[in-house]
C-alpha cells in the first residue's frame, strides 16, 4: 500500500492509502480538472501533481484566481487552458487525450442563483452538458463531478441518504440535480461512466473570503481578523455538515480510481457526517482565532434575516461512500477548522 499525505506541509500526518495498481493508474493517466483555479479545483491539481499525474487545468477565472495556480505553472506535468465550459470547442480541446475528468467548474451560491438564475443555469447545466459531450467524444474513462447537498431540498429527513431527496429550494439546487439526471442518462445512452459527489459545505485552504457570495467560514474568519462583527442569517440554529477540503480530495481520488464496478454511476455524499450550528461555528472560530489575537474573543456576533432558499439543517450519511468507495474521512469539523484558521492567519492576515 502507498501513503498519500494530505494537509499542510508542516502537518504531514493525515494519511490515506491507495494500492499499487491505483497509484500506477494515476501516474500513467492524463486528468482534466475543470474549475482548476477555484478553491477545490486548485487543491485537486496540487495533489494530483504530487502523485505524478499529468494534469490539464481548465478555467475562465470567473470565480477562480490565477494565484491559486501560480506555484504549479512550472511543473512539466501541468498544462493550463483558459477556457469556458459554456464553449463546446473549449471543452473538446481540454478533453483531448484525457483519461479522467474531475469536473469542479460551476457557478456556486444559492443567493447568486436567486439573483441571476439564467447565468447559473447556463454555466451549471449548459456547461455541464458540454463537458459530458466532450468527454463522451474523447472516450474519457470516467467522469467524476461535483454534485451538491442542495439537491436534498425541502427533505427534512436526517441524516441525508442518497436515495431520498426533496424538492429543490433554489435555482442552484435545480441545476445540480439536473447534472445528476444528465450523468445518469449519459451512462444509459452513451455508456459514459460517471460518479457524482454531493459536497456538503466544503471549507479549507484557498477558499476565497471575499466577494458578495463568499462561503460562511472564510467570510467570518476574515471579519473576525478585522475585528468586524459577522452577521448570521437567522437565529444561528441552522446547522451544516461542514466538510474539510482533504476529505473532499480523498473522495475525488477514490471515485476516480475505484476498482469496484458497483461504485460507478452513482452519487455519494461527500462529508464527515456530523453537523454544527452556525452559533457553534462562530464560537469555535472565536476560540481558535483568539490563539493568534486575544481581542477576537470580544468581537460581537450579530444576527440578520434568514436567506431565501437556505436549507435549515444538513447532515450526511456517508455509509454508502464508505462501503462502495472505501471512503475514510480523516478530518472532523474541529480538526479541519483549526487547519483552515491557521492557513488563513498565515496567508491572509
């Protein structure tokens, strides 16, 4: 068995395992990562290059950042293509000679989709279909894509299990569900193997804290570091299954190289399997950040109106991923949050 070390360079203790055949498959493969300049995409590119894969990266910098790829550009195994998944020619170019696709490109954010459903649909549905067509035409072996926990919609059941979903609560959620339908159809119609990963509130290094649609953890971290009061939407009782980036990387790798044929053409929750309220989150952030700046402990948290389209509670069952893909998440919420806070303090203070 081979060891893959994830996490920060200084840490180097969180490990996962891959057998010889799987590791050699990665080293001999050409892998396309879409949305490569984004938070998850850039982290995937880094790990794949460390494993010896040839990486093709596609991004249009609509939400990603060039700085996320700057350290990779000199690597001979890395090729960057500036392109848009809404352009089928760009998708065909990126898929040439590719063995596997890790499709991360999307226009995220529930509020953004409510404000601009047309663009969200163009990117997340039209762009997704372009990538499926290009992957089919290129003879890609496996298409692994970022699905979303928003697909569970108004289902109140906890924990969330893959086979039981409700009605979507936002245009964004609709687009991510349509992705799953298209992926299933492309297997049935064109025999393209796919695996969808329903991400649950991913956080960690490189996640952008700026912009109107920034995710809650990096946004709150930056506000606390500036001694500004973060505003919780609602009373803080809403809960999420916050999922550290290294757990997500592990899932992508396992989905890509799994030898279990029964694992293919399914969707899987990608989470840790515990939930944290927003009130608990801000308490932990203040505690961890206060180790660097004691004044942060005195920063007040404020409350605002609930957001349209927000799912009240989110908690994943990861039993299916563990059984079929061998998923073994190493970072719970607290250990992941400590790593994320440390990265933000060292890189963005």
